C-alpha cells in the first residue's frame, strides 16, 4: 500500500458508516493517493490481450513504442490533449495514460491521428442501430424495469442506472419470453458490428460516450449525442477532434467518483485513472472500495487504497517517459 490513511480518511469512512455526509468537505475528508504503483510487480495481463497481440505478430513493448511514436510525432494531437485536459481541469497525463494503455494492450496504434477518422468512414456509411434481437435500445429502456431511472437528470446518472438495471434484471435471464445474454450492457446493445468493439484514438465504446455527453456539452458546448442516432454516436467517438473531450470527461468523472464515493483523490495517480478507463464502472468500484474499507475499519484492519491493474501499472511505471511528451 502506497502511504497510509490519514485521520481524515478514517473520519470519512467512520462517518459514512454512521450515515453522515462528509464528502461535501473534501479538504477534511479526502485521502490523496500519491503517484506510483501499489503493486511491486505488474498484475497479470489477461489472456485475451496476450492472444490479440500474438495474432498481430507483435509484442506489448512494440505496441507501446508505436503509440509513443504516434504521440511524439503529432504535435497537434498533443496540443489538443493539453487544451482539452485544461477545459476539464485534469492533468493531461491522464489522457495520455488512457490512450497509451489502450494501444498497448487492446489495439495497435495507427500511424497518425487522422488515420482513425479515415478508417471510420467505412463504418459510418453503414446503417448503425443499437438493438438486440430486433428491439431498439430506445424501446428497450421504455420497459417498466427501467422506471427508477426516469427521474434522473444527467446522462451519466441515467445510463449508469440503466446499466445497473440491465445487470440486475436482464443479464443472463429470460424476461417476457426473451433470453438475454450473460454479457455487458454495452456489448449486447451497443456493438452492432462485432463483439469487443471500441473505436477511435481513445477506444471508447458508445455506452461510455452516451454517459459523458452531458458533461462534454456543458464544458465544450458541443451538441449532445443520442442513442437513437447511432451514426452520430460513432462519428463522435471516431473523430480524433470530437473524441478527446469524451476521453477527458470519462477520466474526470472517474476522479469525481472516487472523491464522492470512496474518499480518495486519485487525480495525482494516472495509473488508477487508466485502470478505471480500462475496467469502467468507476462509481460502482468506488462504492465497493468504501464498503470493503468500512468492514475492515470495523474489524480494526488496515484500510485498502485503490489498486492499479496491469494496464494502469504500466502507466505509473512509465509516467516520467510519458510526461516528456509535454
């Protein structure tokens, strides 16, 4: 564990157990997570990532070096990353960490940022509908099970609620005569071309983009995207210029989630934000960490700080080199 919990964090956890709201005063309640890895050695890399890399007849290090070259050679992209990060009040290392992690472990980097847009044109020429078994996502979320989500006012809250309802009421179950896959909401309804589908330099999936559209619109003034218009959603996440605010919003939301729900300021640790960018569900993970620490505190055990996965571990390990891009 990197550092120790200060009294403020113990107070935050204990107060949360008592039902007292303390995160409205973060200066008193938050524990700042220092830079660096919690784990001495890199956590295990999933077999799927290894298999993809092997199929491309390359290695993780070669992929890392390739995306690093892309960033070094594209001064305009780096300038856009810096300006976008400033708008969302985050360190640009978080955006670079997310991009590098995706292209090291999930996809192979293209030669230049604009290539992502060119590659995307073949997709956006096609009809893109978010649906499962002939039922569009717009019709699906009108079902009675989603009624608890109807009064939520932000895109993040709304789509997060819908994702939770999917997991609890539909995933792997048979409902009204239809059997639903035991798979992620984003995989079942938001991947009309093929499984495991993400796009653009940030490798965002459409569901994440839909969650972030309010925040992006608020900060940049961009028009909000809508699940009823699949082409617009894909055009947004594929276009290098348009997708950067969505990357930044995703990372900023993860930082806010851990402040609000776990009592941690993770803004100084790009490995943790990269981990959350890779795994998703930052609010649920922050709440789970708080619940675990509540139990540990009650038993007199040391508390657990947020942990990086294999993806985030690399970003923290190479932070100095990545910062040299700026």
